[in-house]
């Protein structure tokens, strides 16, 4: 990159704090968001109003990795498979 990089962690509010900061930053390419998908896939369904638009305010550059998910019941749960 040829320049210094500052990492500013902004945890909180289910990723809304960091997402809002980046969504309203100057569009000069100097502010990047490294985030999990919850702020774009789940938050719009959990919150009636977000301070950012997950589709219009961001331009994905690359996928860094895939996050594996798991559906696991309690050990003594009688269900052992998921309904099809």
C-alpha cells in the first residue's frame, strides 16, 4: 500500500457501530470495513431502521473466508436430524 495503516476496532450493537462509521466515511478508498455478514444479512431483519443501507452504502471487494455454521441441539434432545 505504501502508507501507514490504522486499525480501529469498533465493536458493539451487532456490528451496527462499525458499519455506520464506514457507510458515512468519505468515499476516498481510505476507510475499509472487514466484517462478518451479520450486518448485511441478519440486521435488516432484526432492526426496523438501520443507520446504513447494506446494499447501497457498501461495495464488496473480496471474500476473505467462509464462515462455517452449525445447527446443534442440546445433547439430550430427541431430534437427531433436521426436517427436510
